[in-house]
């Protein structure tokens, strides 16, 4: 029989979330249709809202339900997620938040495309996309099962309704709606679960939860040390390279605030896990034969029922009105995860795939429409998987491993050690990391291992093979980058073999500037620096017009209008006149032609300006870090 009270509670809660999401969408400023406004809330997220939305990065439906399940099944010592994800926020703030925010990146994939090129960035988009989509699907599936336990309605209805609400306000509000609904959702999670705990503890079917009476702490046998270490590393460092996290980092007003939000959110992760820990302990101390669950399932609870201990505690150990509060908490947790993951995946596709690979000159209006369509498609994919794929958790676990094995080592390199990596190293790292990970198998997907590491017990790998795969991936990106650089720069391989065009087979960095038929040659470093510093209003980062992983920061996206083109042309004419004056002065200062340096000449500026096709003379340094277009 359908529970009318539960239906009313769900409707009221969902309407509240929808109202807050629509209200937040109106906070977008005059640039409401720009990338930064939709993807990053105009980089204007305040401290209070920032703390809540950063905490919501990991505090979701899977987080609170999984914590209770792990306490009930294996004990507190095996419940690594709260501490692991908290430490991932700490290390994320320490290693990446400051540098990523200082560079003005828009998505997590920007530094990859800056270093490795747009196509390799598109390849790295695949594990990032799968992780976000499967994470959303897993949380929606958990929500459907939870609602069906408490309210007794069809699972499909609850999943579709929850997904539609999250997609709707994300579609129109972007990160503004995601951030402000996170505040409401975390409030519901915290107070909804805490309200239920006193009633559950005082239920006659529940004995003392003292560790001396009920073992909900658990034990760790020495043979599992390697596996325990592996899972811990996966949570800590595999929890960093997610767009759901970096969209919060990059939306902060400053780099220092991005770090502060990460550190405070780490504390929030631990605090938000406390009620789930207690609920898991209560479930462990419950005699289920004394509850209404008797006759409805196996006692003691089997593995499938153990996954549902949180909704079961709410349903069978608390009054109906209290269980509805808890249901609101679980629903809130799910939507706080699903909306940010859908937005993150859509942002990466619209910017890093559609714009930077297929449509470099697309207008802001076009990108916003592509992003809206992507939000709808991504949400539909996650919902479909939640309803149809029975191994969704297995898929998510495998994708999380790939994020850890493939993305983390390369993100570390491009942010901190960019001169020591190139596209060849990235490709090698991608392939080797993927093969090393799947070599260990995945029981949840019935994927059999083809390498049996030390400690194999016939059913699972006890050796930390995920972390081994991560280190192999890290070593590969360094080794193959250095090897290819040595082979090409030493002449052992001809430049024509540099098919990825990232070591030697690249466009010439130093160019000839011609005017009125006379060749003008820069004669010293001062002349080149004068050209570089004479540029007006160069943005620190804009991952467009990419070639060989090097970015042209002067290109202004969406500048196809006639007015902007005229302004660029006028600016180019002025730059050309200034350049000719500087180079003429330098030419007069040379006593003899023998003092002239050998300069590789290329590109006729006067013809480029005369045709009006572009203002194009490229001056760049040989480090390959940046190119600048005049």
C-alpha cells in the first residue's frame, strides 16, 4: 500500500529544492549566458555557500548510505570513505587548488589540453565522463531503493522524479543552483539523520551500542594490510581529479579561498558521516526479530539487505514522521551528488570537447545551448543506467579506479612538472595504466584477472595493485616523455617521425616580419621582449587555438563579430607600426651585416593585415609553454 504521508513529505521536500534552485538561477549577473557564469557561478561563490557546496562534493547518497552499510558489515576500521575523502580534500587544497585557481582554468581538463593538446585532452575526458555519469547513476539507484523501502512506491518513479528535479534546476541555474541547493540539502542530511538517532537508540529492539557489547569497530587482519592501503590511497588521491571538486575550486573568488574551502570541507566530510556511523552501529545492535521486519526478509540480514541498513533503521526503528525526515535527508544527499556530477560532465564536454576540438570559434550563446543539451543527455544517461544496469556499482568502482590510475598521475605532472611531460608520455601512461588496472580484474563486473598478484586468495586481489598501476602510469608519463625528447632532440629520430608534433616537428617559433617589401629583422632579445610586452589585455589562460599542447592566450573566444574583428585589425596595425619602428632602430645600431643573428623568417605581416584575414605573427619562446598572437 502506498504511504500517503511519505508521498506528501517527498513532494514538499522536492518543491522546496526546486524553488531554491530556480531562485538561485536568478542570481546570475549580466553575463548570465557566459561560460564562467554558468559553469563557475561567475567565480563569485561566497565563503558560507562555498563551504557547503565544497562539502557536498562527496557527501551524497552513496556516502551516507555506504558509511552505514560498512559499519554494519565490516566495522568502523574498514569505513575508510569519511577519512579518505576528507584527506583528498586536504591534499587537493594543498597540491592543486591554489595553482589551478591562479591559472584561471575553467574545467579540470584545461591543464591537460594546455600541456598535451586538445585531442589528448579529449581522450582524458573519457574516464572523467564515465566516473561522473556512473557516480550519478549509482546515487540515483540508491535513492530509488531507499524510497521504495520507506514509502512503498515503485523504484522507477522515485528515480525518474528525483533525476528530473535535479536536471531541471541545473539546466537553468548552472553552478548557482547547484551551490545554493547544496546548502539546503546538507541541512536536511545533517538534521534529518540526527533527529532519527534518539528514536532508533531508544527502540526496545536495540541493545547497547557500546563496543564492549556489540563489535561495530571491526578488526584488520595482517593479510589485508595491502588491500587496506590500496583502498585508502584510492580514496585519498583518486578523490582529487574529479570535475565535481574542481568546479567548486575554480568558482572561488581567489586561490587562497579555494584552499580554505577545501580544508574546511574536509572537516565537514567527517562531521556529516557521524550520524551514519551511529545508524550503522544501531543496526548492528538490533534484534530484527523484534521489529516489523520479521517475516519480510532473512535474519540475520544478508548482503543485499545490509546495503539498505540506513533506510531499514529509519523504517523499522523510528516513528513514521521521523522516518520521513530521514527520507528527506537521503533524497537531499542523492540530489546534491547527482546535480554536480551532471553539471561537471556537461561542462567538460561543452568546453573541452565541443569548443576546443570541433568548434574553436563557437560563440558563447552556442556553447550555452550545447551545455544545456549535454546536461539533459548526461542526466538521461545516468537515469537510464540507474534503472537498467544491475552492475552500476561495479561500473562506478572501475571508473573510480581509472580516475585514480590514469588522471591523477597526469594531473600531478601537468600542474607541478609540466616541462617533464609531453603528449607521447601521456599516451603511454594512459595505455599502461589502463592495462595494469584491468589486469587485476573486477569481481563486481565479473571481470576475471589475468595477472595474479602476490596474496591472491582465489576470489580477490590482496596486493595493492591499483596503487601499483598508478605508479606505473606516473613513471610511464615521465619516462616516455624524456625518451621521446632525447630521441628527437639528439637527432636519432628524424623530425618527420614526430607525428604528435610536440617535440621538434612543430611550427617555427621565431618569425620574419616584412613591410613594404623590405625585410625587417629583430637583432636582440630586447626587441623580442618589446613585442611580447606590447600586447594589450592578454588573458592569463584561455585554452583555445591550441597546437601541440601549447596555448595561445591572446585569442578571445567568441570574437567573430565585425566590430570585434575591426578592433583587432586596428590594434594589429598599431602593433605593426610600433614593431617596425623598434626593429628599424635595432637595424641602425648594427655596424656590419656579420653581426646580424641567423633568424628563421616566416609569415608576412603586411599581407596578413592587408587581407584582413587575421592579425598573425607568432612570437614564442622555445620552452613550448605559450604562444602569443599579435
